[in-house]
């Protein structure tokens, strides 16, 4: 169950961060409507993926996803935009991921 949840979080991050990046590229880098349209589709798909999380509580899933989004955004920036996080970025992302673990997988 945890593995499935983590994989869904990763897929959701790729869709949401990737979708936002495509829109950014279309608007800020003037790459055009095709990029923006692909971004909108990816952002919509993200909403469906998030709905498949095993936990039934919307607030818990989206709160935890916030931590995944933080770490994923830094990784995306490194992979596609040449961003280099400093120790504060890395520390903040690790704290956020600890929050994800506590929110989603802590004993209830």
C-alpha cells in the first residue's frame, strides 16, 4: 500500500510540475499554444492521479502532496533548468518529505 501511494505521489508530481513547467515555457519563453495546451492537459491529469491515493481523506492527501511538490520542484529545476539548490533548499525539502511521511504513513 505504501509503495503504491509513493508511486502515485511521484506520478502526480511529474504531471503537476511538468504541466506547470510546460505552461511556463509556453508563456514566459514564448514557445506557443501547443506547450501551454500540453501543460493544461497534464495539470488536469494530475487531479485524477491524486484521486487514486489509497487514503480516503482529501485534506490529508493534498497536504502530504505539498511536501512531494516541494522536493519534486527542486529536482525538476535541477534536471531541466540548470537550477542548483543550496543547503537550505535541500534541508527544507527533507523536512517537507519528513512531513509527508508523518502525515501519510504515521501510525493511526
